[in-house]
C-alpha cells in the first residue's frame, strides 16, 4: 500500500512537470518575435522555465510524502512508516531538491548568459561571407561567460567559509526543531548561502513585478473586451481612407498645371495625408486579419469562438480578483502573526511556531492535503497565478535599469535577448515565490501539512500513544511541540527545513525576505487602487506600429461599449452609425502620425 501511494504521488508530479513544460513552451512561442526566433534560445528558455516551475511544484509532493507516514485520525505513525523508511523518503526528496536547485542555479548563472552571448556574437553578414564560424562564436561567448563562472565559484567559496550567525541570545533556539536546522556540513552551508542570496535578489524583483502583476492580471481580464469591434474598425477605417484619398485628389487637381508648383501649405497638407493614408492602410489590414480574412476556415472559426467566449473572461477576471484579494489578506494575516508572535523574531527570519490567527489560504490547504491530489491541484493553480502575475508585471513594466526601459516584453515582439533576460528574472522571482508560498501564504501546510500527534502518554515505554478513545488529545504538529510523542510522529517537510535553515543561519536573508512581504502587499494595493480608477485608452498608435500583432487586449474603453463590440464580432457585422463622424474621429486621432508600410 505504501509503495502504491508513493508511486501515485511521483506519477502525479511527473504529469505536472509535463504540463508545465507545455506551459513554458506556450509562453516562449507566444512572446517571441517570429522573425527573430532562435531554436537555441527557445530551447534554453523552455528548459529553464520548466525546471524552476518543477522546483516550486515539488512542495505538494514533499507534503504528501511526509504526511503519508502519519495517520491524521489517530495522531500516530502508520505501521509501515519505520525510521528507515522515513529516512529513505526524506533522502530521496533531498536529492531531488538539491538537484533541481543546483540545476536552476547553473541555468540562471551559466547556461542562459552563455546563450545570450552566443546569440549576440552572431553576425549575419560575416556568417554569409564565411568570415565567422561557430567555433569563433562559441569561444567568444565563452570568454564573456567566464565572468559568471568566476561569480559562481566565488559565491560557493564564500558560502563554504562564511560563518553562520552566532549571536543567539534571547532567540529561544533550544527546541529540537531548531537544533536540527543548525546541524549541517560545509557543503550544505555553501548551498544554503547561495540559495539565500538568490532568494534575496529574487525578492526585490518579486516585490516590483509580481505584486504589480497580481493586481493587474484580474483587471486585464475584466477589461479585455474591445471597445471597438473588428467589423466596426474595418468600416470606419475604410470610410476614413476614402475621405483621405478624396482630399488628396482635390489638392492634386487644384494645383495641377500651376507654374510655381504646389504651394507650401498644400504641400504640407498633402504630405500629412500621405502619412495618414499609410497608417489607415495598415489599420485596414489589421482589421481584416482580426476578422479572419485570408485565413483558413479553422482560424475564422477560432475567431468566432473567441468572440463568443469573450464575456467569460469577465467572469474569470472577477474570480481571479477574489482569489487575489484572499491571497493578499492571508499574506497580511501571516505577516502580522509572525511579526507579533514569532518565538525568535529576527534571529531566525521570523519563524512562526504555530498559527495564532485564522488564515484562510493555509486552512484550505491543510484541509485539502488530507485527500491527495486536491492540494496538489490547488497549489499548482496558486503557483501558476503567481507566475502569470510575474509575466504580466514584466510585460507591463518591461526590463528596466532604474527608470530606463532596456527591453520590452510583448506578445510576438520579444527579442531573443529580452526573452533570455526575462527568463533569468523569472527564475529569481520564482525562488522568491517559493519562499512566499511556503513561509507566508501557507506556512503551517508547508511545514507539516495535515500531520497530527497524540499527546496521550503511552502505556508502555517505546510504544505509540493511543488516542482512539481520546480524540481531544490529538493535536496538530508544530515547531513548538517539544514532547516525545511529537518528536516521534511529526516529520517536517524538506523544503521548510531547507528554507528555515537559510533564514536561521543567515538571519539577514530571513529578515529581508520577511519584511519584503509587506512591501509586496503595499505595491499590490497601490497598483490595484490605481488600476481601478484609471481609464483604459484605445492605443491606436501601438496598433499602427505593429500591424501584424494581435492587439485585441489594447483596445479598451468604457464598459458600456464592450458587450456591443463583442456581439458585433460574433455576427461579423456592424450596425449603421447614426452620424458620419466615426471615420472623421479616427482620422482626427492620427493626424500627424507617422509610419511605414
């Protein structure tokens, strides 16, 4: 039975890894610019994103395996859960965790930078003329990557020799749980230090990008229906284009045969009309593509289906908004609880002995962990919510140095260099999300899951306590449990031990990661309130610059016109306008606009 249960848990994890690999591939190909697509860059990005998502999603596997050794109803170890069996389970988990974290670090600090420099070394002209070979590119990229290799070596050397925090006065670290955290060798200390440093870097990005994205993601779903339908855009653009060309013919006819040529005023107007004509032609082509013209019947059918289900995005956005608010409230409750009731405060990164205030997300996960894989599905959805929020934050803010935007992350327009840098940023952010989910969003679930222990004294020394007739003596496991019964029954998860070891041995990382959660909550609140009262605008200039892109989500305006536009997209027709000002209004929006065909 134990073998079947363990195999089922690992099979579920394998299925999830395949699914996140598919999600990573969809993300990569959705955001990459088709004309600059690189097989090497795409492969590295997909592998890196899959690895980091697999690392975070190992948490419910960890919880399920350690919880499977305990009977929740009896508060005792199951008959098959011998110390040797439990040791083998923990050892397997530890090996997988170390392998994934090490692989993430190698990808983030070595493979992705090497791929970036290898792509930068490529020169089209030199390659076509035979003056650049692959070996030249390879060694050129390797030369720049040596900087990162030296960085990794220095990082692990520092972690190997750096002393852990020794000032433990008043920290209350005499409990067995904390004593186990302090027991480690130099190799584990080096990996602990490196992980703590990467989490600290990722936390800064997490506060900026993930918090903003978590606030914007539900709003973008709610406001995603276009303010102007594709048929209406096509009709008004055709009207404006006809008026433009008629005005050009008038100017050319009026000045035909004039000795001095066209006057300066008419010449400037004519040049402006030509520029506007190019803009309207591109917009007309965009509207035709949005309606499915020139595409297969499958794409046309897909366009209709998207229009039919567009109202469901509003419902999905409302549900996402509710989830985001509940997560925000849960994080705030945990933060206050830890700041007030942590038994060791800043000495251990504000480890919380037990939940003192009801926390909804943690309660949901603890209850659902009793029936695997319900908690797995919920934690996977929560991780994907944070991941999607990070992507939305990156797409909204871009990759910046201070206030200067270096790269832009947009669907179908992300360069390979921007994609690789975004992959590194997402790797660091996911490490911070791993800490936030395990230590703030669901702290009790992440450490012991639904494990319980029987506090009834055993009848004979060495035997298990019996609470079959005293259910009131069954208590949930916590870090503060100090009696022999909890010591023999409660098994903390490997990830919680690893993260708490980081915060305990290097309190500066723990303090930074903890207090940054309040900064995360503040950024979320500011962006959320701002987005509620900020009027979305119809960004036609972006449409005109990227005529081949699908900019449907950028066509936002007042809520009152969205459902009318949706119905027109379904019918493929537009109702007759009451006035002839629609075409003139679009013309007026683009006066002076420039573009090239």
